[in-house]
């Protein structure tokens, strides 16, 4: 699937340390929501936002099996 095709309806998950963006991923809404739920306890106190993805310029989400490995 082309980036322009997958951008419609996809969500961008961003993790912020203050005003500094530390992670950004793009996925379909269901996976983006699950990713946010998994990352929230790992990044306690940091802001995690989920917005519509106007473009697919960010990294695609890693496989769900890798999510626990994204933060040590």
C-alpha cells in the first residue's frame, strides 16, 4: 500500500517530554489506540497524543510483539 493511500484514516501517536517529541508512530486507529494504552504506563508523567495523520511521514508502528522492547 502506498503512503498516500494509508494516510487516510490513520492515526499518529506521539510521546512528548515537555516540548520535545521523543517518539512518533503512524498506524490504523485500532493499533494506534492499543499502542497508546501499552505505552502510557511505560511513560508515566509524559504526554502521549493521538492525532489524525495528515501524511504518512512518521515511522510505522513496530509489531505488537516488539512494544515491550521499545522501553527498558
